[in-house]
C-alpha cells in the first residue's frame, strides 16, 4: 500500500519538475529570440517556478 502511494507521488513530482523546466526553457528561448523582454522573463520564471516550488513543498508535507 505504501509503495503504491509513493509511486503516485513520484509520478506527480516528475511531472511538476518537467513542467517547471519546460516553462523555463520556453521563456529563455523566447527571450533569446527577442520575442520576450528580459523583465518579462524574470516575472514568468519567478512566478511560475516559485509558485510550483511552494506547491511541491506542500505536497511533500502532506505526504510526510
């Protein structure tokens, strides 16, 4: 039972991590091609990555 729950949590965390990386890579690519201002890149990165970090921390606390 415990390993089943751990497996589900691992899958959720893997998806969250890959989404964070995908958002960062996309924003960086847009900034490098001059389709996104550097200030906007900072806002996107900070809000999304920070928000997801908080969500991940809460998920870990609930699982612990």
